[in-house]
C-alpha cells in the first residue's frame, strides 16, 4: 500500500493524500484521492477514510496514522463500500459486500452477515443495544447508513431509500446512492447491484424502484411490486422527477394532504415530510388502491 501527499494551492484542503491499494484490494478502483484538512483546534492535520478519522500533529505523523487505519479497514481484500454510523455513540461500523452477502464487523466482537442490508442492520442494532453502545439504557439511537466515495473514500448520504413496511410481513430496506460520476443511481438489493443511468432523466427513481421490485418478486421476497416504494427522497431529486409526471390533484388522508400524479398507468401519491424535508412516494396501478395503500401505511405509523 502506498500513500503520498501533494500540497494544494487552492481549496479548503491544504493537502491531498493519494492512497494506492492496488496490491491489497480487489476493487475496480484502487487509487483514492483523500482530502487532508487543517485541525485548527489541536493544531495538526486530519483525514477521514470511510468515516474513520486519522489525525496527527504533522503530515509525516498523519501518513502513519492513515496507513494503520486503512490497513485495519481492509477486510477480505476489500475496503467498505458502506458504513453504519451511530451518531450519539460516535461509532462507525464498516460494511462489506462479498458475493451475495452483506457483512459488517465490530471491533473485537462478532461479525454479522445476511443477503439483505436491512437484516444486517437489525442484527447489529440488537447487539449494540444489548452491549449498551447505542442509546441511553439501550433503548434509543439508531444506525444510519452512508456510502463511501469510490474516488475520495468520503461518506455520502443516500438520495432515497427503497422500503417495504407491511404489518405482519418481512420488511425490506435499501439505501440508494448516486453513481460516482453522478450519471445514475444504484443500490444493492436482491443479491446484486442494481443501477440505472441518466438516460431516464428524472424518471430514474421510478425505473430503479421497478427493477428492484421485480428482482425481489422473482426471489419470492415480495408479493406485490407496489409494496416497495421510494421513501425519504431528497428535494432536488423530487424536482427532477416532478416534470415527468401528470398532475392529478390531491387527496386528504388521516388529516394529511397528499399530492397525486400519474405516469402512464402508474398512480403516485406524494407525502412531504416536513420534519425531514424529504418526500415519500406511494405507487399503485389505480387511484382507489393507492388511497388504501397510503391509509394502511399511515395506520402503521400511527398517523
């Protein structure tokens, strides 16, 4: 593994660290450009690698810290493509995708694995609550998922989540991210990477949802493709999608106004979540069944 530093003349990062993991990892991209920042509080330097921070008083000292950190993160010849973040506990847990399995590790503790990211998070959450890592008295806090950039190893927020939440049925949950070149969307679901490119324009959200739903149905993990829906969609992506839809008015359900749209034979209900500043979408093939679907979800959430 090789690490070199280049001094910058512009920008907030005084240095850029070039990390070459060609001899250690099997990823298609194995050379990363990691920004190095000045630590004004401790009068030194720091760099973040997959959500973990290395810091030192000097660049030479930082080099050793970053190499040790990266060496510890490489698992099964891989760097994590996602991480779980426990905000209040200030802990980060790396996630690796190997074949059909999603795997997460804990420092000196157990390893959790499953074909679905949602189940791995559930297993890890239970363990961290039992060991008093998460929340006060093990009853609060939760794990947030973040992606890692394939060029800088910095953390990235999901664009949206694909969710199935039906009472009495197995749940499903998967984060969706922009591709590295910002030319599409991707997620890991149904034992594989699912991706759509920007030729679909703003409709990429709906296209990816349908691709994942069909894959889950083929795997017999979904009965109705409309049980899977895009949730917590970022406002910028809603603005890209909206011009591709036909306005169909609005409806009031459980005291909430839901905007209605159509796209060919697809009926769409849009819930704006003020507390998150995100949008939740409901999908169905008729206005009546869409209304029933939204009402059932509101009942589940106690609205």
